C-alpha cells in the first residue's frame, strides 16, 4: 500500500458501534493533524445544539491529547500525530480510551479509538557487530548465542525471519521465547581449522513481514583459537527467582554456576550478561564475573515491567562458552495511592434542587494490580449527599434529599478513596457546596491558597501581600471585612508576626524576620460580609521568607582544632591528580547564597596542589618529587555565591612522606613549630615594648638636659643686670645651742656680661670658695660700679677691695669668724648682736632654690675650668649667714659687714629672675599664668 493510500481519508476504514453510550473507531498510525476520526454526534445520535449547550468535551487520562472534538461539526479530529510504537509498544490491540462529557444534565459516553500498525520501522540490531573466539577443537553442533534484531512494529509488520551468509561452516536456529520473541543461535556445522583459516566474517540479516519487506544486517567476526575441547557447563539451564518492586539497588537475586572440565586457564570461567539482551534489561541487572552473583542495578516497577528474562553466558579462557536463562518475576506491592481526577463539580446548588442532583463526577484509578488496585470511595457522615459508581473507575457525587438553606448554608464534602491493599492506601478530595438565597453567599477569595514572599531582615511595617474576597450578595451584605484568624506560630500568637488591614486586606509585617529561624508559616485570613447574619470564608496565606546572604560558610571538614595537629598524608609516589583530602563546608543560607566555591589562597608550594572549584577536592597538580618539602600548609577559602559574598578560611596541614616514623616526626614538628611561633611572637612583642620604652625615656632625658642647658645659657648670656649673688647661709656652731657642730660656707661669684669668665669652686676647711682671676675681679667691680651709677638712689659707694684675710681659713683669720661683734664696721647700735646688721627677711623657697642652682653651676665650673686658676687671687665675697628659725645673722669678717652696709638694701633692688632648677621627666608641666608673670 502506498503512503498516499495509508494516509488518505478516502481509504480510511472506520469501524464503530453505539451501544449503551459507547462508540469505537479504528485508524492507522501516523495520521496527519486535523484528519477526521469519525462523526461522533451522528454515531451517538446527538444533536449538534446539544453538544454546544452541554459544553461537550473529551476527557483523557493521558497528559497528551491526541483526539479533539469540534462541537460545531460534531467530528472527532486528530490533534497530535500518533506513533503506535510510542503509545503501546508491542501491546495489541493498541487503543485510546476516551470519555465525552456533557453537562446540564451530566452525561458520559465512552469512546475507544484503535490505532493500527503500519510498516514504518525496519529491523535493527542493537550492536554494530558480533565478535566470537571459537576454538578449533569445537565439535559440530556447538551453539553460539546471537543478538536478535528489534522491530517496533507489530503483527505481520514485525520481525519474521533471519538469514546467515555464508552457510558452509555455520547455520542458524531459531527458538521461540515465552514473551513471543525468537532467540537466534549460530550452530557449527563443520570443524574449524585455525591453520587453514584463522578468522571468519559472516553476515546476519533480519526481515520483517511488511510490504515491501524491510531488513537489517549485522556482521559476525569469528576468531579461531587453539584447542580447548570443553565448554563450561551450567548446573541448570533455567534459573527462576522473584523480586519485589521496592527491592533496594544492589540486592542479590540469584547465583548461577558453571564448571569447565579443562585444566589450567581453560578451566577458569567468566560470567557475563549476553550482549544480545536489550540494553534496558541488561542495564537493570549486574553479574559478578567471578562468582556468578546476579544483583539488581536499578529500580524495578511492576506497573511498567513485571517479568524479566536474562541470558547469562559462561566463557572459559579458551574461548568456549555456554548459556543459561534467569527468569525474574516482579512481585507487586501496594505502592500507588488511588488517583482522583475531578471531571466536573458544582460549588453551589439551589435550595430547591431535587434529590439525585449530581454535584461532582470523579475518575479514580489505582495503577496497582489485583486487590491493590481495587478502589472504593466514601464520603464523610451526617451530610445529605451520596456517592455512586457507574463503573470501576467513575463515581458520581449527588444529593440524597432536597436541601434546605435555612438548615445549612454550605457543605464541606470530603471524598476518600481507599484501595484493598495491605496496608491500604487512600486519597481524598474535598468539595464545598453553597446554597443560594438572600444573603446566602459567603465571601469568596480569588484563590484557594496564597503564597506571599518576604525578604528576611525586613523593616517592620512593610506591606507583604494583599488578599481579596468577593461577596456575590448586594449592598451591605457584600461589604467584606478582613480579619486575621487567631493562631500560633512556634508558640507565639500570629498577631505578633503580621497584621491585616480590615478594609483593604493588606498584610503587614509586624517584626523583622530571619530566614534561618523561620522559613515559612501559614496564617488564616477570614473574609466576612456585612449582612445581618454575616457569612465568612477563610483562606490560607503561606508567607515564605526569602533568604539573604547573611551567613558565612561553615567548614565541617577538616575540623579545625587548637590543641592538636591533624595532617593529611601524601606518599611521595603520588601521581598527578592524587586526592589529598576534601574540604566539606555548608552554608545555612539557601539557593544561590548557599552555592559554595573553593579557592586555594596560600600554599607552601602552589605548583603542587590545586583545589576543585565546586567540590573542594584537593589534588596534586604534578608528580610528587623528593625535593618537595615534607611539611605543606594549605589555606583554602570557602566562598558563597551571595551578593555580597561571604567566606570562611580553613588551614590544612599536609605531610609528604612514605614512612610512618617520618610522618610522626613531622607531625610533632607541626606542634612544636606552632608553640615556637607563639613564644617567638610573645618575645618579639615584649622586646619591642622594652626597646620603645627605653628609646622614649632616653629621648625625654636628652631633651630635658638640652632644654635645661639652653635655659641656663640664656640666663647668663642675655641678662644685662648686675649679679647680686645670693649666698646660702653658713651654718656655724656659735657655741650657744651646740646643735650646729660644723660650718659650711657657700661662696660663688659669676658674671652675665662675659662668656669668658672663669670660675672655680673649691672647698677648703669645710668651706666652698669660688676663686677668680684679677681680670674677672675687675670686670665684676666695673659692672657693679656702673649699676650703682644707674641706681644711685640706693647707694653711690663703690665696692671696696677684698680684705687680705681672705687667703686664710676662717679659723686662722684674726678676730672671730662671725662670732664676735664689730661695733665699728657693722654700724649696729648697742645691744645688737654682731652680724645682725641690715639683713633681708628670711629667704623664701625660691631664693633657696636659686642658691642651690648657683652651687650646682659652681660645681660644674670647678670640674671644667677650675684647674687653670690659683685660689690665692680670688676676692673674698663671703656674706652673712642666716640661721633658719633665728633672727640672728652671722658675719664672716668685718670687711663683709662694711660691704653689706655699703650695698643698697635688698628691698630696693630691682627684681631679678632667679635661676630655675633643671626639669626632670617627673616634674615637667605646662607653666601657669602665675609662673609666666
């Protein structure tokens, strides 16, 4: 038959019959889209207007709709091109079972469309060629299993015969199988001689029974081996076993066994599944080549395939083989729940509806077999409804009596369908039926279920979602208010999570959410109308919290411990790609935020290791050599894919070694190095602090000394005032109290107008004497005279030359040393103790400090300049001694009294700035306003 005849509607044979609401058609496969199947309106005796008013439609259980109904013409048309081999495989006859449904009133018609086969597939072999190794000692009659051809067509168009060329050495034998197929065996007819012909090539051809005949070929390559005269022999030719459809992968089904009477390598038997098997069947099972254990390699399903036949071959090393069969029956278990499809349903009924009014039509199927596939359906009690079955798979939900809206305005009906398996499985579907009347409609939401999404870490008060309900009533009865149903989420009232606006239905967040603590939760929102007897309805809003990247990855392996060192061991013989270890990390975030990537941040030898970007596997990049360090430290960064990304760092110690002592030694070094590094860090910080402190201290001391010397030089160099030296008191024993056994004389004289003045401070006989050369004396006298001229209001008398007694110690000079009275020189009145002439008030603390500074400067001058001068040329500038706690003033000699009287009173002298003491680091402070004055 030509392709035109096969596809032309003029040659289409349609067979139908209408009996008890059923009609059947027969069409060939591969019909074009839009082709006519049949006139169902005419065949069922229906009016075209009935098809339109009843909203006629075709229902099929298959997801693909191959047939469609034209309600205008009443014709059944091809919607999708059909391939019989894809629809039914080898099943005959191949038919589509459809249902046509009409409403108002509801009617159901069964339509069967048989799809017939055409010869559109040629036989094909699963392998391109077959290869055999046959010993030259193989005797005639030895059989060799060949892979059969596959033809998806059915009936006469399916595979019919085989032929083998040439036939001088081998012939074919066909054996019928239980599943209707034929196994092909190649039988040796004449002995083989390897020396004459070491290899043969045969051609196997398969033919179908179509018109024209289609065929497929495959080559057979035979290699002739040396003598191996015994083939393996199975203990059984047929093995039978059963397996449950929920059997786990890897389960052992049976064990086949074969023996070979030969010796040596020719007696070693190897088992394998015949290459002639269908690839889908062969991949479902595995066989152990050594012991013949047959195990499950996939998941079997009774509903798809309930019977398997395996061809097992045993082959020795000499090339001889034998075959056996393993028949596997799959046992059905109750693993499929009933599937409920709602063909049609009514959500509302008038309260005057009659008994028997159909509310819903259901199609229920259970794909299990036997009792596991038998289903019965029931509804909940105490409702005026009933469920009936017109066939094994179709059920009708209808009213049992007249309904009264005033008794009950709505019905929630749950239909539960249960199978007869053990344990029984069930499915259910719920219906809500409303009765129409004045204000008898409750508000209805636009959807039965809402899902709202909210990004975590939100701001409280943000709007999440908006629900909306519509009331079919009028005026006040249609005014809808929204109420958040009282419930709890994790033990907390739902009102603390969200709120619902009563008028708009806007759902607002009351708090900030954390995805890791709460991923989603359900709330119930009720819509209520404003009637005198308000009606309401509820809807579930599922609020889903969306994740943000607020969590860094956490490393699970390797575990980072502080007290011990764990090292991965890599032998020095490790090749390229050697798996060292694997970093395992998780991120509590979800989605893209939890996608982790691994990067090698630092490594002792970057050219030796690499880390997998996605799997975290650390492998060697090159061959490990003896030059590679034993201790290797790797730092791996685990980073997620969030925006912005977060990361975690893990340190991995790797020991490159071959012997355990070496590894143990290096592992110990890891710990020692860590402790040494910790101690070294501590000592470095301590040393740095000590050096810094010493440096700062030295800088402060040096600056203090420099500032002190600079201030002293400024005092003596810049001042233009004459020196009115203050001499510390000379404490001598007057013999009155006996409390001062020693005397100390502090004598100093210096100038500020000459930077070349030379001083010497010496101590003779318990006295400190400052000696100066004559030039210094003259300079001193000239300065004093000039100052007296400028300040003549105080005194016009010049300073007298020093007394010649200054060369003698105080105890060898004529007259008392500050103990006797000098009535002529002192100018004191009668009754006044000698030495109590005009003496200023007791020195203040500043004056005493000035005297101490002068003494210190004199000591410096003695140490540096003293050796160049002779003490005998120094003038005597000793002055009175003031005893603390007493009003008496002692005089060293008469000349000093005269000099003291000649000088102007101290109160009248212009104030001079006393030398300041050198500052120490402890005494440094900012000068106050009083000090500046």
